[in-house]
């Protein structure tokens, strides 16, 4: 089962996602300019895919998302963890 926990460290904020089981999924979604983020694979591995792309991400990989770029994550190992950190608002 996918579990989420808010992350707040001073001006840094985001979400920690723990995927307990193989196949746990963070469904397809995208973010706008205000809430676009980076994803850091902290533990385990994932299949990540979106419009016209598909890749395997492992511990230590970082993805810098662009606004409105749809993406989905599926855990390939038990107890996998991903940390999303929201990018600074550039207004």
C-alpha cells in the first residue's frame, strides 16, 4: 500500500512516498508551473512512464520534471521510497 508523508525543512517542502509492495502505484498525474517538482529515488526501484516514454529508475536517480509532463510510478521492489521536492516558485 502506498503511504505518503509531507516533507517540510525550512523553505523546502514536498512529499515522501513509501511503496510497501511491488506493484504499488502513484497514478498518472502532472503538475503546473506552481507545483512542479523533482523526484529522488531514495530506496528500491520504479517503472516510471508518461506520454511516449518509459524508464526504470533506481536508488539515487533524480528526475527534474517540466510543468504539465504527465508521469506515473510503479514500484518494482518492496519498500521502495521516492521523495518529491517542489521547485522554488520563480515569480
